């Protein structure tokens, strides 16, 4: 997706709509609400393979060293735990849930 769009989503709460060009970089498939259960089942079926876990691991390792990923995830977990019940996070969740 790229750093610029990712920052807009994370820092400013930008929403990506299925009809905009950036959506193709963020989601694999867009389906009607009525077709959601079938689409999820089909995606789960495609992922139900021992090769998927190995291939995902290899793709991640090709993009970043394992130590860098571990350091990032450790820091991410700490920051998420510290902010979980902060006023601004609760406010954003509340506003987002009202939009849906």
C-alpha cells in the first residue's frame, strides 16, 4: 500500500472505500454484504493448507529480518497495551462503530 497511505490510515483515521484506486492495494476482494459468509468460507478454504503457513513465513522473511519483526511486534504490543483504554481510543472506536 505504501507508507503515505498507511500513515494516513493510522495517524488520521483515513477510510479507504472499495471504489477508490487505493482499495486494490489494501483488500483482495470486495463482495456484497449478502455474499460475505460465502466469501469468508471460500477464503478460509484457500488458506487451509500447510503450505500457506510456510509460504507466508518465507514472504515475511524476504521483506524484513526476523529480529526486526520481533522487535517491532514487542514494541507494538507494549504501545497497544498502554493505550487500550485511553480516552481518544475509546472515542475513535465509538465514532467508528456508529458509522457502520
